[in-house]
């Protein structure tokens, strides 16, 4: 509950702890208890604090911090806090826009990097290629085992620089 004098009384019932973003830094609002409804006899604590002009409360769900990119990496609380910290003193709308932009960029950047690497892979020269004198016949039988593990089809590697 937010009172006209700026005092805020809150209780966190097991959800992601909101952030209090103020001129003195960022603080998690963690006072409360277990997930609401989980236990019949659960008790909850509450805290009252006084908000100063310009203070901001950032409420978010786990859908933000657990947003997962193509590699299975989560956005995390650390990234959320870093973004809020980077935008201290900005309006609530500016902070919201920055947070959403960071999450979307995180998801797109990782996916774009993955697509770029996937497209580039067929064009890469293998780390180890058989010297011209060791290249096998068409059936790949003469290729030493150490080269077969590098070249998936077992036939040796050729690239434009090897033509001749």
C-alpha cells in the first residue's frame, strides 16, 4: 500500500523480489514469506519504507529474468539490475522501454549470432587438412584416422586455395 506521504508497505509472497531504484542505488524488496497459497499455516512479514521523489519500483515476473535465448541462456536478475542501474534517474517509461529493449536485444543478438555462425560453418576451412600427397582415392580408404575425425565425410578436405 502506498500512502500519500510516500510510505510504502509491502509483502513479497514468494515471487520475484521487486527492485527499489533510487538515487542511492538499487535494493531488492524481499521481505515477505513463502509462495502464497503453498501452505495453510504460512506467515508473512511486511516492511514499510518511505519512497523519496524520483524513486521507482520495478515489478517483473520470472518471464523477464528467465527469458531464454537460442543457446538456452537466461536473461537473469543480474542483467535486469544492470539495466535498471544504467538508467538511474530516468522516468518510469524510459526505464521500462530500456528494460524491454535489453531483453529483446538479448534474445535477438544471441539468435542472430547463432544464425551467422551456422551459415558460416560450411565455408570454413577445416582446422587440419590432409596435404595434397596424402589425399585419398574417391573411396576415402587411404585417409589416416586423424584426418577422418576432422572431415565428417572421410574423403579429405578441399577448398578454393587447394585447387590446382
